[in-house]
């Protein structure tokens, strides 16, 4: 399981080592819900999980140093809470350039993701399009929060995706950063390469380059980094679906089931 290190993001400011109890509870809730969803499928057998790499954990999150990898078949024992903690971090702002779906959709999905995380790439390719269908139907509001736990390349990619969003092309650029469900090599996340990618997608490259280095974009992306720190989203990908935490690139069926249940609850 990945853990955000204090110096992981060049944009991130130093924080106090005293973490409020509420943040710890959210982090625990993320872990517990993840284990609940990876432990069994509907037939009582082991649930399907994304392939485990030598840098990833069995919960479908990416680990910078590979710590905590116990193998995909490692058993997990967990005490299931009666009611998983909820947390509403949705903004529902019509000005949000990283959001997909109507502002007043009955269900929200907040996505914390890193552009160098292979599990994030897997989720973007396999589950992202299905969630986008719910958004297109007006049932789901998806709010992306691109963060950087893997350093400068992740930071630049997050800035670039936001700059693309200012031209109404966030999702196109987001998908291009995860070609065929894979991450791009670090060399393809240089500033010049990111500008070239924008031009290939038909964006205004001059405006994109200016936005990429602007204080406004830096501040907006920093806000997303800070938010992830504040709620204890130390692993990627991490999600809040209908205000309930899900950790890791769980199978698409997990997200579909959660959306359908939330829609039913919303009436």
C-alpha cells in the first residue's frame, strides 16, 4: 500500500506530524473498506484484483518503494464495521475543470489519482469509461483530484491535466496520459512533451503552455494535493463514492454496485 511521504510532492508544503484523529479514522476506513471489497466475491470465492507488480500492494494501490507487498493471494482478516465512515469532499462547482457530469447529479465520485500509478491507469481504462456513462446519463458527478506521490513527473502531469481542463479537454488529456491503460514513461512527462501532447490532441498549445506555468493552475493543483493529505488519502487510487471510501483499483463491478446502491438510496 502506498503511503504519501512528506516530501513526495515538490508542490506540497510541510505539515505538522500531529494528525487529527478524524484523519486517522478516514485512513482506517479506507483500508477497511478496501479489504472488505477485495476479500470475497458474490460467490464466496476470492475477488478479482488487478495484476500485482513488484511495486504494488494486493489492494490495487501503488507503492513508491514496494513496501507492504504480500502477494495477491495473501489472506486478510478484518473486523467489519457496522457502518463505514462517510466523508463528503465533493465541491459541485460548475467552474471545476476536472469534473465530469452534472453539478446536481444524485451521486458523486471523487477520484484521487497519480499519473505514474499503474493501478490508476488500470482503473482509468477499465472502470473510468463505465463511470463516465453514468455521468453522461446524469446520474453521477465525477470530480477528479490529480495528486503527486511519485515526484516531479506526477506533479507536471497533474498541472498539465488541469491546464487541459481549462480548455474543456480534461478527460481527453487524462486518458491520453494513460494510453491503453498504462502509465507513460517519465521521459514523456517533461514540460515540452506535455505541451506536445496537448498540441496532438488539438488544444491551443500556446495557451496550454502559459496555463501550465501559471500561479493560478499551481494553486488549484496544490489544493487537491492538500485535500488528499488532509483526509488521509495516502494511496492511489483512492475514491469517495457517495461519500464512502474505496481504496484501490477494485473491479468495475464494485463501483457499479456502489453507484446503483447509491442511486437507489437517493430515490
